[in-house]
C-alpha cells in the first residue's frame, strides 16, 4: 500500500511496448528533486523503478500487464 505524499501530477510522454515489456516515459519535474536511478515513484498507485532521468521527466520499465 502506498503511504507517500503526492507531489505532483505528471503527464505520460510515451509508452513503448516490445513484446511482454516496455518503457513508460513520464513528464514531471517536482518529483525529480533528489531522485536517482533505482528510486521508486508511485504512478497512479503503481510503484515504478526509475531507469533513466531527464531534466523534465523519467522513464521506468514496465510489463505489458502494467499498461493494461
């Protein structure tokens, strides 16, 4: 159960599925403060692990079922 604090509402940039897995890219700035690769961020109640960081967003690897 997620018990953290909601910091902002992000926007999905893209979802790239390849077979049974893929990459979800999220545009969000505030939540990035202090975030590093490997950290967890809750997205719509699902805990995702940050796999890359950009100046205004992040990506996370996902399974196809997560997108459904």
